[in-house]
C-alpha cells in the first residue's frame, strides 16, 4: 500500500528549464550520504545529456561545510556544474567517513566495503563478511546495470550510533534494468530487486541486494531503495514501507543504515 510522498525524493527534486537542470537545497538543515550521492548522480546525468547543472544552497553554513568536506563541490566541479560550496579542509577521517567517490573501478567499491566491514566486524564477523561481499557486488553492478556512472559515500553518525552508506546512479533505473521480469511499475521493480531478480534473468545472479538486506536486518538495520517515482524502506525482513515520490529519481539510489555499538 502506497503512503505519503517520500521526503528524500522530494528533497532531491531537480527542475529542467532552458537547457539547465537546477536543484534547490537551500532550506535543508541536514545532509546524509544519500543526499550527496543523489545530487552527484543527477549532476552527472545532466552533464551526460549536455545540460548545465546548478546547485542552489545549502544556506546553513555547517551543512555547506559538511557537503564540501565530503567532496561534493569537487565532484560538481568535475562535471562543470555551478555551486557555491566552500573549499574543503583536508582532514584524515577515513575511519569515520568515505567521501563521495565516482565508481570507476573495484578500488572505489572496495573502500566502501572495507569501511563497513571494519565497523561491523566487532559486532558480527559473519555478517561483516556477508556485507563486504554483497556491497562489492552492488557497487560493481551499478555501472553495468545503469549504463551510467555510479557514486558512493558513507558516514558514521556518532550521535545516532549508526553507519549510513549510499550507492546511486543517474542511469536507467530498476524498471528498465529488470525488464525481462516484466515489472508493472517502479515499486514492483524494487520488490523484484529485493527478492533476487536480476536483469539477466538467470540463476545465480542478483544476490547482492537480498544478501545485503539479510545481513543488515540481522544487525537491526534498514535499507532504503528509490527509483523512478517509488521508494521502499525495508525496516525488517517482514516490514517494508512503500512510498511514491513527489519527484522522480531517474536512476537508482540505495541507502543502508546500520546500528553501531555505543
């Protein structure tokens, strides 16, 4: 059953006019890796479509500095997009965050998988190993399935005692990717992806998301997936909340939240 509009998709709304794609995040007072990956994916899609991308905001100085620290400004610069994010200050916080990275090879994916493994291993070595393997599959499949560049980022949230990670792209989206399975809409495509489907429709493929979901649920975490105009928040093995977006996300966005020991 579809409930209220999904807030994240609304916050990532982009508008196209006269050859320019613009996104307004001036009022946001909090950014997560999912926001950063979503913005980068939309900027890359605009660049690929020979459109100019403009990011307005954030107005909050702390939020703007965080975005800069996570290298969003550098990513936007590489895509020739306009923004007013401050210059970042170099600080070594590799044990707590993974700055936004474009997925070009296994090295970028391995950085994310290793960070997650190190954070989870002390709590559950078995699930840490499962997460390491499945996140590697998800990350490497992004570009292959999406026919577009993918991005990833991660951040520990000490005040919330959780790790948040995000992987996303501005490509085809799950509805087109899973066409062999004939999903009727974006929401059904997400459910197929969570249940072991793959665009190849062959046995043994498509285990990345289901394996990740099992491991994260075992740690009392949750997984959020958005594509097109639908989003699903899987908060337990049996409980999923499906929402429609007030704006479309042209591509696929996956966010995981994993509790950490206090």
